[in-house]
C-alpha cells in the first residue's frame, strides 16, 4: 500500500519529470559534422520514405553517395526520392521495393540488388514498427519478423556483396527497450495482443533484443572479413513507428510529440556509426547518442547467441544455396 500511496502522491509531477528528462535528452543530441565524402559509394536504407530513414538517406545523398531507398510503399518512396534529389542535387537516388513482413519480398529485393549492384558500402536496417500483434504472411509475429527476422534475412542475403566491397558497414537501428526485454528462446514467435503488452512495448522490446543478439553474433562471424556490424539506439523520436497502434495509443504519442526528438536528430546515431572514421574497425557494439554503451549480459552470452541464430535460421527456412553464403564462426 505504501508504494501505491507514493505513486499517487507523485502522479501530478510525473509528466513534468518525464518532460525534463526528454528535453535534456534532446539537448544532448550529438550532431554529426564529419566531413566524410561518400562519392562513389553505394548505400541502402530500409524504411527510407519517412522518419529516421528519410533523414539518414538524405544525409548520405548530400554527401554524394548512390542511395537506394528500400521501402514498402512505391508512392511514398517515390515522393521521398524526388524530395531528396531536389534538395541535395544528387541524381543517384533510387527506389527498390521490399516488405520485411514477407520473406518472399525480402528474397526478391536481395536478388535484385545482387544482380544490379557491384558494391554495397553501407546497409542501414532502419525500418521497424511497434505493432499491436497479429501474424505475417509467413505465420510469424509481426514484431519479430519486421524488427528482427526480416532485416536478418536481408543482411544474410547481401553478405557476399558487402564482403566484396572494401570496408563495408552494417548499421542496425535498435532500441533502449532491450534493457527491459525478457527473451524466451523456446517461444520466440510469441506475441500478446493485450493492452498491457502494447503499453509496455513488450513484444517490440523482445524483437529488438533478438536483433541485437543476432547483430553481435554476426559481428563475431564476420571477424576479419572487412565488414563491421553495429547497433544504434536513436532515442525517443517522433516518427511513424506507432502507425499500427490503436486510437488511444496514437493520441498519447501525439501528446508527447514536442518532447520527442525529431527524425533528423534521431538519425544522427545511424549516420555517425555508418561513416565515422573513428569506427573503421569497431564491430559488435551498441551505441546510444553516438556513444558506445554496455548491453544486457544476455547479448554477450555466446551459447544463447548460437542457439538463437539457429532458431532464427529455421524460421527463415534458408535453402542449401543460401546457407553457402551464411558466415560461420571462424576457428
């Protein structure tokens, strides 16, 4: 009862305290002012038609890169492409369609990239969403497939191209919610449609923790390959990530809009990890506000990582041909 009384007593000032915390977080944003030029390099950004993905792709384009916007909606992607081309004066911006909620779509996208591109310098797995529940066409939890398994499959299918490119980088956009996740290896495909689970972002947190563990395992398997892979937490950003929430959730999200980082602010971490010369050989790390940060102990548990890796491969139903390019642990 004492805890309840304390909660009720402090309830009126909790919004104020939250606001102060979020404002401080915004003021601490580290803007990437690196002069690195990306002319002659090719980058892919998933979910690049809006939000953090758009801001990330824009920054790459203004630095002269060939930018591929990997998006689900052709109309929104084309609108974003035209905007980026007009504002950056970079004509090398292209749209390729991919739906991470469909392994068939991911495989088709990867095949197109492998057939049309001779290099891939940067892959930013940015697309993601907090979903209320439901299953994909592949019969998997939407959160698990869109936030973890879809990007995982895409990355694996582009590994050979990344390896052929000198000093390529993979950047996975993660979330600080991993610190509150409770991943169950025996029930990865679990999802709860309950209101509490939506509010606590339970399913989203688990999918992001799964992604971080796979990222670090991939980093170990790609050791000495010339490819680095890291995770970035963009902070609390006002984007379309809550597009599938119910009306109450959307209203709550809009109410705190002014306290959240802008998409441009949220993109700074991805940009930094993708291009900073200070990170040429840094891999398997987690960054918050462009600073390397410690992760939950489960992330560094290699036994769990290997088990999760194999479980996820079974979900992906990888073919014998695809397995040939999947990196193994170096002896």
